[in-house]
C-alpha cells in the first residue's frame, strides 16, 4: 500500500503530554506493512489509521517490537531509548469524531475516558493510539481504585496522577510513630494517599499541597470518598504558609528529566523539588517537630546520586537525622536491591518563616 496524505485537515490534535502533531500525516490501513509503518514513523511521519481497531493495536505492537531494547545498557541510554521509542510509537494516530466517538470498527467506547481528560468535544480530532490506550487504562484504574491496606479502603488515581501501586512508602507512613497529632503538612500530595493515612491515624488537621491542579482534584475526590472532608488542599509549589509539627514529603526519587507529566512523580531534574523541600523545611517545621522524607535509594543504585550527597544536603539545610525506617519493595518489577527509607529529620535552628 502507498500511504496517502491526509485530507481531513480539520481535525484538532489531542494530547496531554505536550507533543506536537506531526507536520506530515498520511492515512493508512491494514494494507500497510509493519516495516513500512515503522520506517515512516521513525522519519517523523504521522500515521492516521483507518482500519479496524484491533488492527491498529496489532500494528502498534509490531512497531514496538521493531524499536528493539536497551536492556543491560546504562540508565541514561535506557532513558534515551525509551524517549525515542515513545516518539516513534506516538506517531500512530487514530481519529475521534465529535463527542470523543472512536469511529473505527470493533473499537471500544472511549467517550467517558476522554471526556474525563480532555473535557467535552464538539469537533473531530486526532490522538496518538498509544496515548488513547493510556487514557482508557487510567479511566479503568480510576473506576477500580487501588487497595490501600493502611486505610482499609481504596484510592482512585486520575489520569496523569501517579498511582500508589508501590505501597511500601504508604506502609512507612502508616507505621512510624507520630510526633504530634494536631497538624501535619503533606507536600506533593498526588492522589492524597499519605494525607489520608495521616488523617486515618488521627491527625486532627492535614494540609495537602501540590502544584498540579489535576492532582489536587484527584486528592479532593479521594478525601471526599473516604470521608476526610477536613483535609485542606492548596495549590502551591512546595509549602503552605506557617509551621507544622509534622511535615511529610515523598518527592520524585530520580534526579533525571521527565518526558511526560506523569513522569514528574518519579523524575526530578537536578533534584529541584528535593532541594527546595530541604532548603525551606526549617522555616516550616515547628521547634521539636519532625519531617518525614520518603526516598528510595534507587538513585544511588543507578549512580545518579550518592548517599554522601544526600547527607550533605541535609547538613547544608540545617537538618539533623534522628531516625530512619527502611522497607524493601514488594512490586515484582522493582530492583530487589532497592530500599525505600523514611528519613526522620529535625531542624537544628528556628528560622523566621517565609
């Protein structure tokens, strides 16, 4: 088959990851070979699929196999390979009609999932098949929820908000003795799972912050579903005003560049959030209070940060380690050597709040 340049140029581009619509888009169907599709996508051409939906998924899988693997290579090479793979696979596109109707034969009903992420639609659009599958998968997680044993209930993640499937960090917050129960700050709350655990443990007032509106919307819905209507939420870069006797933060663990909004929960370029948290923490921690910093040592295992650099960052910020709780990962895809730690920090001084 010879792919043809797309003629229905009135379709708008849908994305949540900030990619641009390919400058050149051609229409294809099940007559195109996987080799030809991969060659075109690797060269930057968008492929607008007009066959049936299972055929599109099969082609995506075939293109993925042609991307090869970076297993066994250094971390940065693996990241570069994943980014290139995402760019290539992201160029297989599917149409959506007004109302987010997928017009492909044997296609699923994606209307509700797309409306949750993109809002209502009155115009035809194009979306990466890979991203559409992510939107649908996130919708299913949102409906199903993630069981949190420490709560005896489920947390329902939204699209673009990191799901608490790595439950060991939740267990650390659930089992570490509380220094106080009158007030706690949860910095970078995400789904709100840690704020909910603190409230479940009897903390009377919890202030949960995040700089992502979609995360705060997700957290608010989870608090309401769980009956924790007293948890306050605030959109801010790091800290709310004032001080607290307990400050909890589970920042991104890896000092590397994030390629998508969701990856910002895992990757923190230059350790920006970690440094901001540590540098400003003494101004928001009550005298005698504790900060619980939850970090995996995966960055150390990948040679992205040393333990000495972390301890030096504590020292430079005027912080003292008064204890540490460790836990091994349970997730089957985690590095078996990885350890997640809850660092109990106190301030050696009492600066004026900012």
